[in-house]
């Protein structure tokens, strides 16, 4: 399995964001889904199920401390930057167009 228990524990306790835990959960979930489609090693499946439960536990712990977590995915600010950049590009292209 990609992640061992110690790695998961360290990520959960030093992280100030849920993003790393969410990524780990998604990878474990994908692994288990693929394992369901293409069964291979039962030991790996048991390990992944255990890791999934631990990840859920750490996510729940982090949610209880949510007031201390930062949001690393501020979509509103990014959207405003993209709109501003698009508006500037459009304005520059209108200025640079030859006049008939």
C-alpha cells in the first residue's frame, strides 16, 4: 500500500488543512475500487481497509478542530483573479485592434 500507518499519523497531526487527508482517502478509495474490479492481494486489501478506517478517523478528528484549520482552496478569490485577468486581456485586445 502507498501509505503506511505512521505516515498517515504524521500527516494527520502536523497538517493544518484537510486537503492531504482528503487526497489520501481518495487514493485509498480508488485502490479499493480497483481491487474490487481486479482482485489481487488479499493482504493489501486488508491493509487498505484499515488505512481507510484510520483516515476516516483522522478526518473526523480534524473536523472537530475545524476552527483551527485553514482553507487552501479559496475558489472565490481564484475566480475573481481569473475574471480580472480575462477582462484585462479583453481590454488590451480591444485597444490593440486597428481602427477602420
